[in-house]
C-alpha cells in the first residue's frame, strides 16, 4: 500500500498476514530441506505446503490426506498500548499466529513431522523477520510460544493428523501518523489527493546562548 503525503501510513493486520504468507511460500522449500538434514530424515519427508494450502481463516477445512499440509496465517491484532515515537508516529506490537496441519501414518512419525516443521517455521520467521522488505518499519520479531496437538478428524483410519501452532510478536513502527490527515473533510468521493514530489524546507540560523 502506498503512503499518502497527507494521511501518512495506515498499517493493517492483513498486510502482515500477506507478507508472512509470501515469506513462508518463498522460503519453506529451503528451511524444510535443512530441517530434514538436521533431523536425519529422508529427502522430501517434510512436505512443502502447496500455494493453495494457505488461508487467513482460523480453521482447517476440507481435511483429507491429499490436501496436507495446510497453513493458517492470522493476526488477531495488537498487544498492549501503542507508543508515540519521536517522529510523531505510533509504534505497536502485532501478534501473529502460524498454524500448520500435517498428516502421517503413525503417531510417532506425525509427532516427528510436526516438531520438525515447527522448528523450521520458527527459524524461518525469526531469521527472515524483515519479510523480504515488504513491510517498512519492522523493529523486532520474537517467538511467543508454540504447541502441538492432535486434530480430531472423522472418517479416516489410515492417517493421524497433527497441528502445529506457532506465535510471534512483530514490533512495528509508523502504523499511523499522529498529526496527519487533511484539514477539511473530503466531500467529493471521486477526488484524488495529490502526492508531493518535492518538498522545500527553509532554515533560519539562530545564535546559541
């Protein structure tokens, strides 16, 4: 989203969800391959989620063996109170969850896959926390817990389903400008606000006493 010179930036949680999803899609092949190497798995043991397996809905739907893994990326909102910075913009911490549903033919293998995929996801998010530069103003990212649970699936006796839940805190500045916005309301819905291309600044020297 481009930033208007009048309004400043409007940061939204869906931007974070989209940026994290794109980062996971780009880097999962590399990080899952490394997890296989570190844990002694055979190549392609850890399945790469297909591009249509990602969602921002907080649920795993249409569960079937051929559709796994599935990935949920969702930001429920901010944590704590936003902070006004010296640049007169606000800074806040956004919580983000990554949920992964996996399937395996034994409980032991399902547990191994879940923990290995979780470790790879944690490393990926923390090491690629800039999200390839798609979001400006990321100050820091930290891990905020993880869990591994069975998924109750009816109608199958061939596979055991597991879920991995990872939580992260994204510290982001410039989510909105304090003194931004136009001086008068816009009564014309078709009006386009101009974007300044140059800015002239005049400085006056004052004696230091």
